[in-house]
């Protein structure tokens, strides 16, 4: 094998609609060359969580084999993305007295202070996934990035802690291990996706990543360069498809095709103004025709909103007509509800209106035309679409929003290999649970703190 195993970094994203494995090789100048990738539609997952272990394991194994074949090598371990409504997060502070008599802060003090922040009371069925230090305070002086070697009596840390249910984490862990591949780390998906799509400047300014997948929408909000709030909303593109299927009475497959081919969530395109005060504020109005004609006159859009679309009906071989207007009304209803929920999460975090860099949308559903428009309309913030970057070799196929998490997992893995092991709070390597604490502090702090 040409590549040394420690140079290999594998990202494995087990998503609701697809599983993706990316094999990367870390170069000497800290770049990643992509050696192979495999992606396959998922089986056995619901809303980001494994519900059928056998099916999920089979899909994971298939994508690993595809990637291994392309890279012409065998992998030993992978950084695995985890999401789902079972994950929750809190910010917690820790404080310790500095141990040494000369009051120089040692790596051990840093470990102890992070441990003390970590000791939040957990219900018995939950487990800590990450403890991420945001910033340190020495004797009341806050904003310290790297306290090791500095002098002080009292060391404090502010951390972001993500936890998940033991059963969901264990099932994912098992699904991967059964393919013969070890788990380097379970990584909360939006943290990985942020590595691939957010810039450092955006994180410093204040930004909210919104990864809209098939089963979940994952949120990661950064303030002052570090993670402040994370959340999972159990709604994604599948909900849009199901709504179309139910309302238009077509199969989920036909609904998915309609969504991909004709879907539009915009409020300023040909559908401008129709939905502005549509949800939660009164009865749903289905007849917009007179307003529509007015909008059409004002707009030079090539698409006629009341065009009829032909699709497969539920009955075999029977065609059905669906109004484009109705289709986009359904799509807009769901996206509006989703962004209302995103807004509620941002408010909950206490940073409403304080994220000047706005929203960065990623995940497969970010491909929906007009989605930035819908998001901006609800949240009144700048919105952009985030496609993965940061790998010198990102091939065309990988530089689309649906691969943000898998590419991000490889980038996260690179940071870890570069000396950020202390953050590996959820490590079950070799079957043993517990916290793996590394000692390469300088590298770790540089990589993860603002
Ligand atoms: N052009 C498009 N227009 C609208 N939706 C799209 C488009 N392309 C993909 N999607 C939707 O994106 C979703 C898949 O996104 P993604 O691959 O990010 O999900 P996932 O990672 O498998 O799921 P999750 O992260 O929720 O577990 C599907 O619901 C699909 O319908
Ligand atoms: Mg995903």
C-alpha cells in the first residue's frame, strides 16, 4: 500500500437518504487528496437515525467497498457523522484552581477544567458526544485562547457540550464496526459540515449553518469564532416530498420527481407575494389566481405559475395533472415552517439578530430553487448556499451541498490528526467507552479556538 495508514482520513456520512464514504490522504503541506469515494441510497434510516441495523450496515459496507475499490486500498477506520433528534446541546462553564505552586497553567489544568465543565448531570440513557472548549478565563480575564504556560490562580472555561442517546449512538457505532471498520470518532454532523462550508471570517462575525438533508435539518451557530449553539430539527426534504405525495395524491417517487424538476420555494420569483403572510397567520387560501395574474404582469419570469404538470398517478399507468402553483404552494408551506423553526432555535440560543454573516444553507435540500429567498424572507438575514471547499482535490461531484457533511468529516479528521485529540470526547475505540485525552495542546487549541 502506497499510503501510510496514519495519512489516510476517511469521512463516513450515514444520512437519511444516502450514505457516503470519502477516502482522503493528508499531504505534507496539510492538504487532502481525495483517493476514493462511494455513495449509495440509504436503507434502514429514519430522520438521521438507524432503525434497521442490518440494512444500514449493508449500505455502509457497500459505500466503503466502492470507495476502497476506487482508492485501491483497504481502510481501517473512519470519522463518522451522527445526527438525529436525540442529540441536544448545552453550554457549560468549568472552573479549577491552578495546581502548580508557581501558578503556571499546565496541560493537566486544562484537562481538569474541561472535565469540570463536562460534569453536567446527564439522564442515564444519554452520553456525551463532544465537549468543545470555546474560550478560557484566567483570574477574571476572559478571551484567552491558549492558557497553557500562562500564569494565574483560577482557570475557567466555557464549553459547548453535545449529548445523544446511548442507544442511537451505539447502533451507529455497531453498524460501522460490523463492516470491519473502526470508528475514529462519532462527530456531530453540523460541526463537520461547518468545517467544509463556513469561512473563519463568517464564524468570527456570527453565522448560522443550516444543513437541510432528507430527514433532518441540522443547525450550528457560531459567535466570536466558536460554536455557540447546535440543534437538530427533525424535518427535511422528505417532508416536502411526503406533503406533495399526500396533497397531490401521487406516489412518493412521483412527488420527489416533481419536487426536483419543478420545485421552487421563492417568494420573489413568479410567486412573489403570494405566500408572504400565508402561514400561521390565518386560514390557508388556495385561490390566488387574481393576484397571480397581477404578479405575472409585473414579472418577466419564463415560468407560468399556473401551468399544469403531468405526472404518474397512484393508479398504475394513469397520468395525472398537477398545478405548478399548488406544487410550489406546498413546497413553500413546508420551507416556511422549517425556517420558522430555525428562527425559533436562533432565538432560543440568545443571539437573535446578532449573526451579521447570516445563514449558510447546505445539504441536498439547499438545491431547491428559491430556498435562499424563502429563508431570507422569514429570518431577515443574508443567506447564501454553502458547497464544500477546503480540499485541494474536491472533484466536481463532491463540491455540491449534499456532500458538505462527508467532506467536512475528512477536514475534521485532519484537524484531529494534527493534534486535536483532546476533543475526542466520545471515543469507543477497541470497544471501550470513555474520553480519549491527547496531549498535543498547542495544535489542538490553534485548530479549534477562535
Ligand atoms: N434539486 C433539488 N431540489 C430539491 N430538493 C433536492 C434537490 N436535490 C436534492 N434534494 C433533496 O435533498 C435531500 C437529500 O439531501 P442530503 O443528501 O443532504 O440528505 P441526507 O444527508 O441523506 O439526510 P439527513 O442529513 O437528513 O440525514 C432529499 O430530500 C432530496 O429530495
Ligand atoms: Mg446529511
